[in-house]
C-alpha cells in the first residue's frame, strides 16, 4: 500500500531551508505545523535548526534509517541526493525538483538515470516535478502548498502539481474533507496505476478522485482500475481529449475513434466514473463519499419553487431518470401534511411559503416510498424557508437508506446553510442540474457494481484459413486487405458471405455471374482504392451477361481515368443480396488499450451524424447489445414508426465475432464491415463489403 510514502515514520527533507521564500522552508513549515507524529530530518549544510527541528549536514550524519526522502535541492544536486537517500535506507523518494523530461531530451536522460538508480536498489520514486504528498489522517503535509483542507475520505491523485494546489485551496475554503492528495508529476516510476492500487487498499479512502493527462500502461490500468472500482468509486477527470494528436486512419472506424474515445471506452469497461470538467470531479466525489448508492434510477424531487423544480425535472429526464408520482399510499399521506395548493406529482412542490417542518414531513414520507430510489431537495430562500434550520432538519430526518442530494439556490441567504450541509454530510449543489448529474454518476456506478459476471463467448472458427491470408499479405508487403481477402477471413469466422469471385476480364466476370446467379453486383478490386463508389467502382443489379460485360468494361475505363496510378486486380462479382438495414461494424486498435469495436447505422448516420458507439474487446453478449442501445438510432433498429425491427441478435453476434477476431489476431490494425446488411428476424444478415489494415510488421 506504499506504506513508506503514505504512512512514513521518518521523513528526510533534503534541501530544507530557513528562508521562507524557498520551497525547502515550505516543506518544513507544513510538516511541523501539521503536527507530523514521526521524525523530521532536515538536511541543510549551514543551519543548526529550522523551525525548532535539529538540522543535519547529511543523512550520514543523521545515522539512522529513513522511510521517506523529500528532495528539494537544485537540479544538479538531485542525483547525489537520490544516492544518499538510497544509502540511508529510504524506501520511497519524492523528487520535487523540476527540469527533467518536461524540458527535453537532456532532462529525460537525467530522469532515466534516477529511475535506474532507484530500481536497482528496490526503491520507489515519485516525481520528479511534483508537489509532494498529503495524508491528513497521518497529519503529514509533505507538500509546499499553502493551505490544507480538513480530514476526509476523498483521496486525490493528480498529474499536475499546480492543480493540486488549487484543489487544496478550494477544498479548504469549502470545508471539504480530503484524505490523501498525491501529486506525481512526471511519473518516472510511480504512476496512476500504483496509486489507484494503494488507495483501493486504503481503509481511510472511500472515494478516489483523479486528474490525468495520460495513462502509460493501458492494460494494467484497466485491470487495476477495475479492481479498485469493485470496492470503491473512482472518479477521473481526463484532459487532452481533442483529436489534434490522433493518428491518421484510413477506415471509418479508425477516423472516428480518437484518443478520447479510447479513454471513454476504457473507463466504461473498468467502472471508472468520468468527470467532464473540474466541477463535476468533486460534485461526483462528494456524493459518493457521503451518500449510499441508489438501488435504481427512480428519482423524487421535493421543491418549494416551480421553476427550479422544472429545471430538476428537465435535467433528470434528459439523463434517463424515471420521475414517477409517489405511490398511492404515500400520495394519500402527503395530502394530509401538505396544503391543498401543493403539487403532489413529481416534482413534489411544497409551495413557496413552506417552512422546514413541511419539507421534513414530505421527506419522511418520500424516503420510505418503495417506488423511490433517490431524492433531491431543491430550496430557494423565500420568507418562510429558514435555510439553516432546513439544512439541519433535513440531515436529522434523512435515514441514510437512499441518497439525498440538495440544491440550495442563492447567495448570502443560503451561505450558512450550504456550509452546514457540508458539515452534516449532505452534498449541496448550486443548481438542480448539477445535483442530477452527480446522482446520475451514482446510478451508473451502482449499475456497474451490480453487473453480471462477464462471460465472453468463443465461437468455433477456421484459424488456418485466416493465417494463410495474413501470411500472404505480409510476404507481399501489402498492409491493405481488400474485399476479397477480407471476406475470406470473415468467412473463417462464420460470417455470412454471399457467393462471388474475382474476375480479371469481362468474360471471367460473366462466368462468375452465371455461376452465382443473377442479379449480381460488380465492384472494383484494388489495394489503392478504398472508397470504391468515389471512383465509379460499384455497379448494382446487373441482370444478364450483356450488362455484366458492359459494366466491367465501363468500370475499368472510368477507374483508370480517375486513378491512373492505381493497381487494378480486376472486379469482384457477387450475388446481389436482399435489401435490409445497412449498419457499419468496425475495429481499430488503440495503442494503449488494444482493440476497440465500433457500431453505427450506415449512410448519413455515420457519415454526417457520427452516431456510433465504441467498446473495448473482448465483449460479452450484453455489452454487444449495449453498443446497439448506445446509439441515437436505436429506435430505428427496434422498429420505429411502424417499421419492422431488425434482427438485433445478428448484429450483436457479428460484433462478438469481430471481437474474437481482433483478440485472436493483433496483426489486424483496423477492420471495417461497411455495410453489414441486416433484415428482420428470420432473414440472414450478410457482409456486403469489408476491408482491413494490417500492422506494418507481423505480431508474434
């Protein structure tokens, strides 16, 4: 659990200073002022004591083992300080000093040297270029931040030291209790995975909140984050989400999947709650730290104002909450305790002249209603409200069986009430929408915790056929797998591939057409032409030999004019399939998290609306269905406006087969089945077109 970092008994400060302007002084001030219960060992060549603590010229002079070494000396002295710390028996070393890999190649080399020294000695290194570590439960403030929040059960990990300073200052002003605050800077050795693992095991931590700019070990992060989320909520604010740094991709799937998509898919798999912005990070963490998890998504809103109640209802409905009226029995009781003008639906409006007692009577009844899973109380400071008294009465009345969140709206009139709610462990939000969003995070996490055990189906496949195709492509130096070979691979994974064949001449095209039966489709076959239609490379519904010959000759002429340098293998002649709904299935391999599956409707839904969902492979049957339900076009698949529903299980099964293919063959970098044609239940879905991209070199 990183005991020597979080609960050390002896802390050395190498570079301790008497100068209040120096970082070395800030560390001494924070350690001594905070009442650190262990031994503080300041190292300073000139001072006899700092802030009443005896100084030593070196760790050798101190002469006893240390647990934790904090290094705040100048850059050129850091290496020696690390060596001295190792010699003194330090189990963990924190390098505060900057000027390492964040400044360029020379700094990166110096940082690498520090890591090698520590690893050779079995010592863990945090930083460089970090703020340090705070543990309020151990009364240890080993940071140079000027403010400290009260003890609490939310622990924070952050890649940014400056943001940690802001978090500490903000939390102190809000009286928000924090447990551990860890700033790990360049994460040369210890990184987010190590701290997630440690905090998951920490009995004082109820919620882990994190700020991350990158994740180094994707697969390990997935495993550790999932283990952590299985025992306590993990809320992460991930920045750097734009497409600016995304790699170029040729497939639809690759072009639609950016770095942010990969992180979203990874967090979803691991049960990590993603905060969209800084406010959400602590909105969510506070709710998790103080309230029980909801059993479902049935929300009741109690308000003294119609407008804010509508705001809450709008936010709740947009996030998928059920806002059902109270049960008949509870409604009958509400009529006896609320005035005739009260609205007894949902929101429950106790009317603007409601004093605390009226709120309390409504809360008592609603929290015992079996049709309610969570409650939000909205209050505006009207003449009879008495916000401070209301805050105290709500906390006294709440039975802690269901989550209770509040939105006391206003400024000076509700300031004392907001502070009191924080003290009493009732999370308050400045507006109903933020309370609803926090509750949504709780509902999603609770559902993830209740999820059934993951069972990934393995299908019988013909791997020899796949390996033969892949080996031919690698020997030929052709990373692009065109339709013919891509369908050969998919056929090996039991996809329905319509009968067809490659033709190099018009006569061969006729022969294939006569063999498979009319009508047929004719498609150009070229590794240099990805989007066939753009080059006049697709002809449909060819009904006889004459049409096939004419189409073949005209296609070759047009393609050669539009792409004179393209290598043309011929044309693929295929049996014309039945009509159905066009969907796109795909896979792209993220460098951190591995294969990501993609699903969306074809046509404008993917091209214009980008209505697609992603999920990390391997996936289960349930996860495949969740991908379908995650699109805005889900209603069309189910059969909207009188249309027949499509065979949803056929799509889900196809996604699972792609998942297995991507897992079996890391050589496949990208894959598109576009379109995959699916009809009503009872018809057989089929692959209309497909292509793949391989890695530059074979993966062993």
